[in-house]
């Protein structure tokens, strides 16, 4: 019969083992505490300062006052008095005297049209007028001689009447020659197109060298002494517009 007694064993750990058991878990905790401590000391209290900063408030009294409305619109500036000049003659454009944007007065030359043939026409008309005038003078002399002969019974009454008719015919021819000369002079004058009103040249419809015909548009002139503005206003802005605005 054998009796077993309990055995008590005591193990003394090695110093290195003790360090591993007790110091290794505490090192990361210590580092975390140091980091949190440094961050809390270095961070500036921005949020706290912003929360404590005073806010300035201005208090005013609400009043009812009339408000002036402004309407923005785009329009076209037009002349109250304007004219479109048309050609009254035919010919090639020799010179543009004044262009767009230039200010002209009444009678200022705008466009010059060739006038060599028109000058010749005036000279021919003058020659015809002189010839008709000479024919009238001769017819009058013949009438006076015929009347003298009629008094002396050397001419018949029929001859005197024919002489009187020759005077009337010569007079008509002279008047026709005078009218032809006036027409030729008018065509020569129309070769230089003039401004009928004062103002600014707004448009030009011809160029140098073009063949111009009667009735063709040449230039437009706007009298800038008085102008008008044409605007397009929206339907919603119409109640805000009145005479005098």
C-alpha cells in the first residue's frame, strides 16, 4: 500500500521572460497616450474662438418708399426727316464725292456721273437755238417786205398771209430749240448729283465705275438735327412705360 503525497513545484521565471510578459504590452499604450497629449497641446482652439467671436447686427426700420424701375432695351436710332436720292440721268459713275458717315449740306455734290456727251448735247442745242432765232429774224423781215409790197399792190394778200405763217413757224421752232437747250442743260446739271437736304449720309447704293440709270437709288441722307429712337419693349414692361419716360 502506497500513499501519494501532493508535490508542490515553484517555478522562478527568468528575468527576460518577466520583461516580455509585463513591459511589451504597455509600450504601444504609452505611445498612444503621448501622441494624444501632443496633439491636444499643439492644435489651436479655432472652433472655440469662432464660437466666442461677437456677431455685429445692424437694426433698421422698414419703410415703404417708391421704387424706380429701369427697363433695358435695344433700339434703332432713326431720323425724323430722311431722303433717298435717286438718279435723274444716265451714265457711268466717275467719282464718289462723299461717303457714308460724312455730313453734307444742301447742294453738296455727292456723286459725279460722266457728262461729256451731255456737254455736247448742250452745245448742239445752243446751235439749234441760234439757227431758229436767225430763221425767225428772216421770217419777220420777209413779212415786213411782203406787207410793204402789199401796200404798193406789188404783192398779193395770200403772199402776206404766208409770210405771217412763216414768222409763227419760226417762232415755234425757236421756242422748241430753247426748250431743247434747257433739257440738255438739265441733263448736264444732273450729272452731278447734289444733296437735297442737310444731314449725314447713311447709305450708298452705287460704286465708282457702275452704269447709272434714271430712277436708280444713289445715296440716303438722314437729317441729324432731330432723331427718334425705335425700341422693342416686352409685354410685361408696357405697364411701366408712360409718356415722357
